[in-house]
């Protein structure tokens, strides 16, 4: 079982970063995560799993659906607006060929995993088909790949001032304006990221 399923399906006690945003500190020395906002959807003593919320992919949702042969090219023009407008983002450097939809709890299939009272995660084609037919969740964002940390790794990175943490905001999770999301999340907690190079871990 990979770290994603171990954390999402495991029965371990929820960690302190569960349901939090991670904001990359200016001094974080990892190009995969520079200036990223990450939603941690699971944190236990086994590790942590999250998704980057501000890294766009070059492929659109409709192009991806054609590539996956879930729709024909001529069907693109008939897709509902919710499908046309759905962002496809880079969720992280792990398993980048795999798709995940983080969404509101109003959609559920046998493969849907509840993340919180209001959020769920589905990683099967069922939800993609539902979205193309206008029967998907009210709010959704799609990621290719995810971000994962082993046991104790995220705690060590936060302690080393690699990340600032703050409570997640649902509107930010589904906000499709990505260019300045990093700055806006910092602004929401009253912090200028330019002043953070020597600051420490939690807001």
C-alpha cells in the first residue's frame, strides 16, 4: 500500500497538520515546491499526503478527457461550462500520471474517500465521466500527482522553517485564479512572504 492510501485509509490518529495549508517559505530549497500552497488532506504518524493548489498543468480538462478516450474530440464543444472551466493542476511530484479530483461532499461513488466534513477525494474515471455530463460535484479541482511525506518528514521540514502552516480555507482550495494564490493566502493571515526568510513554522 502506498503512502497515499496508507494515510487516507489508515486508522491512525490524525496529525496536527491534517486539514492545514502548507505555505512554502521563501528559503525552501526544493524546486518542486517553491512558492507553493499545499492542502494537507491526511497527516498521521505514518506520514502526510497533500496537493499543490497553485501549479497549473499545460493540458486542459477537455484535452485530458480526449486523451483518456473518455470523450471524442467532437464532443468537446458540448461539454458543460463546469467541465470546460475545471482547472488541471500539478498536485505534486509523486505519481504524476495519476489523476485525483478534490471536491465538495455532494458527489460520492464507491471509490470516494471523505477528507473532512465538507471535502472528498475521488481518483477513478467515474467522477471524470460525471463531470463531463454535468453530474459532477458542485466544486472540484483536478490534480495530476500528489505530494507525500514519510513518517516524521513533514514535522522535520516545518521545524526547519521550510513551511508555514495555517488553517485551510475552502474557497482558496477551489479558487481557479492560480497566479497570485500564494500571496493571497499569506495576506489572509496578515503576513508578507518577503518578510519570512528568518521566521519559523506556524501561524
